[in-house]
C-alpha cells in the first residue's frame, strides 16, 4: 500500500518525530485496512477500485490514530470502525448504485415481500428466483448490494454510539456501549448470531461463512441483513 499521501498529510500538521511514529503505526495496522477492504470490496463490487479503497481506509486509519492517541489493546476495534466508516462514506458520496440499480432493488424487494405474504412463510431462494425470472447470480448480486446498504446504515449507528474518541469516553460510558451491543446481539437467533460473529469478529467473508454454515452466499447476505436490522431497531429503541 502506498503511504505517500497519508505521510504528506502527517508532515503538514505534525512534527517530524510524530510523523515517524504515525508512519510506524500506519504500517502496523495495514493488515486491518486490507481485511476491511476485502470485506467491503465483496459487497461494493466494481464500484471502487480496491487500491482506492485502501487509500481511503488508510486515511481513516490516520484519523483514528490522531483522535485516539497512543494505540493500546482496544485501538484495533476503534480503528476498524473508523476505517470502515471512511470507505462507506466515500461509496455513498460517489452514489455507487445507479438509479436503474436502485429501482431494480425496489422491484425485487417488493416481489419478495408479496411472495412471502402469499406463501405465509419466508420463500426459498429458488422460489424467489423463479418468481422474479432472474438468474441465481443476479439475485446474489442484489443481496450483496442490499447488504452493503444495511451495513452502511448499521455502521452509522455504531458511529453514533462511539461519537467520542475511545480515550474520551468514561469507563461507565464504554461499559454502557458494550452492554447495549451485547443486548442487541441477544435479540438474534442462533444462526443470526453465528453469521454476525463470523463476519465481524472473525472477519470471514460471506463466501467462507456460506461454506461453514452450508448455505448459499446470497442466503448468508440475507441473514446478515436481517440481523443488522434487528440490532439497529433494538439499539434505536434503547
């Protein structure tokens, strides 16, 4: 990854010694940026070049370092949120889903809702594909796009919960934030909890989770999306 731009930003605002320290931390946390780019890249498709996403993620990491102060064992989680947020912000700024794609997304969503009402249960992927008259690949792309939207929304909610740098939060505030997230996780069923854990804690890809749980990638996306919506509703109501 090219650190030149971030380093120029650093030197412009800080002394040479601090710039060297920042550079060292940027290098140390580069694997974290790459993991997040790999996760988000699978959902954003060709919306943004991976190298561009890494550069934006690196700037998010630099901001996290400056807000947080000296990294400790809790910095990784804080930095991950900042890096993911920076990339998602840029994706939204670029309006990465064309209008026609958004319209198609609404059509698919409405059709699935109607099919669910008719069947009186959640339809299978095969039933959805047959009803929509689209390929399994097209439906999977739709699920990935939908999931990216929900992920962005949930990331904003987490950002609101963490709207102060971690070192400015009192121990009590940090405890409340952690318990709120734990309680939100308890609102999920066992499979939803497993998907959330594998994706966010173990940073597995949707493809890897699908293999572990013996599901299709599209189904994993669907479960993740529903789980995030449940958690978001619980947190907003808390």
